[in-house]
């Protein structure tokens, strides 16, 4: 993908459905009884992997041609069937970790695998708590990574209190979903609160699940009932347009129907800290999730500090926040974000390397990065490392940089935002 410096971005946009919520709607719809009708489902490659895995376990899932409407015919907590082959999650960490939690409680065995990237990401973070619950789950290569072998056993799981060393919604959700099949309550306590979409959706479908401080607790064997679920726009996708609107002079963008769940809205808080002109309008609830329209205008930004409990609320937005920081006056310090190293790529290394290549002053640290902003960027050749969030972040950097930028393996954006480049082009004014 080749991009040039842009003059201004103007107009209105609706971003695709939230990736985290789309995954959960299919998985929980499969475990509920009856029909779950999902609208504004994200038709990105990751969520299609989730659909395929559950279809391979005997769940009927129908998609209309545009992909935005998906109908799941749920078969209840014990309605899944043993898959004929290994379940392939592709690039999707959410599918692998959440589905593994579910598989531990099933009366059959399964193998879970995926692409080269997912086979390098840590799975010991779910193997440890699930094993403690009595599950038989192993890394086949004995390296703490996928492929995983899960020998499900009905009635074998115990409810446990689990103290997670990381603030990770994927870990929390894997344990809570296994907790559906436990012999007593299961709770997960995290260092900081991570996104709570699993808890909100499970509660909506009929589970007894509570959040108190940094602890989520679920009671086993609920009767889940299918429901209509409207997926809000993904704030992680909106983040690219927020950043573009803020850093490109003359821009004004209205991003409609975006999920602004407080466990996900850290980018909005950081934008305000940086002095951004950003307004949230028309705030409302769809199902159990908060939604609003986000209006951004070009702003003079200043550097800021991002750390602690803020990190899990914007973890996927840090690459594009790092781009914003290059256009802010002064220093931006990102810390407590070592999790960035175990995403689809090592996002600390890849961001710092590519930003430096474009002329930014960026330094990697053990658990984040430091950016001295205020210098102009120049175009260059950027390797996305097949990481969708890296490709999209540098598309935004490219629009604000001098000259031309080429993004390699740019098509990896299909993971979370097919159509991203077209949507971006539609806002560029000459
Ligand atoms: C996700 C949780 C986050 C996030 C990922 C999606 C989820 O990962 O980075 O893109 O849907 O639960 P961690 O739970 O590993 O932090």
C-alpha cells in the first residue's frame, strides 16, 4: 500500500463491529439455547475463524452476504460436538484462549492450532489456571505455545479463585468460561481491570456473574438463552480515525456508533490528557454496552504519561497512540505495557524501529517506550510484520509525514478491518 501526505480528513464514518464482542457473540451464542441474532458483526478474518471453529463443532451459523448479520443456532452448554479435525484459529488469540476455556469442560478431546504468529504467543497463561481447575490441557510442543491438546472431561472441573499475574481479558475469559463447567464458583482477580465484555454478555444471556473491583466471579451451569446482540463499532478501529483527525491539520471527523465501554475507552482519556479537541455525543446503551459518537478536530497535542490501570483500557491502541505522540509537543512516556511484546508482533520493537525509520525520536524500554515528539516525520518503507495494528498505525503516520510511505504486507488489516484503506481514502480532502 502506497500512501502520500494528506491535506485534511473530513466527514462521517461508521467503523466495523467490535472484534472482542463479535467473537464473544458467536461463542456464547453457541453455548446458549436457541437463536442468537448478531447485527454489525465484524467480518474480519479473526472473527471468521471463530465462526469456522464453532461450525466445526456442529453449530449452525449463518451469515448474510455482507457479513454484518450472523445467526447462531445455540445448542446449550453441552451441545458442541467433537470436531473431526484440529480447530484452526488462524491469527486469533481471542479465539484460541476463550475457546480453550470452553473446550476444557466438554466431554470430548480436541486439538487447537493456528498460524505461525499464534504458535509463538504464550498459552501457558491459560494452561496454568485451567490445569489448576482440573483440566487436561497441554502444549503439544511442550513450549507453552500452540498447538494445544485438550482432553475435555465432563464434570471434572473445579471452581477456583484465580489470581492472574497479568491484566488480560483473554486469560480472565478463558477461566470464567471454564467456570461455566465447574463444581462451584470461579473467580479471577487481576492486577488491573481488563475489558469486561465476557461478563456483560454472559450476564445478559442469563449467567450469574459479578464484577467487584478487580475480581470477576461466575457460578456454574447457568441456563443461557439466545438473544439479539447489536455489536457496537470497534473503538480500536475508531482509534485510527481519532489519531488522523487530531494530527492532520484542517481535519474534522465524526465517528458514529462507537463502543465506549469504560474498560476500553482509555484512548479517549489519553487524548484529553494530550489536549485534544474531542467530544462524545449521543451517549446511549445498546444491549449492555455503552455507545457514543466521537467528534475529533485537528488539535495541538502535548506529550503525556500512560501507565498503570490505564494500560489495559487502551492496550491495542498503543501503536497508534505512539504515532500521535510523534506529533505532540514534548515527551510521551508509555510504561507498564510489557504485554505489547506478546501481541501479533513485538509491538514495542516494531513501533520503535519503524517510527525511527520515519525520523521520530523513539526509544524502547523494558515495558514500553519513550517518544520525544514535535519533529516532522518523513515517508519510508514500513514492514507491518503481518500485524494489522502496525499496518493501520503507519497508514495514519504516512498521511501526516512528508513524501511517500510504502507499507509492506499491508493486506494483514483484513484481520480486524477489511476495507480500512477505502474508508480512510473516503475521508481525504484535496
Ligand atoms: C482481547 C483482549 C486483549 C486484546 C486483544 C483482544 C479480547 O488481549 O489485546 O486484541 O478480546 O479479550 P489480552 O487479553 O491478552 O490483553
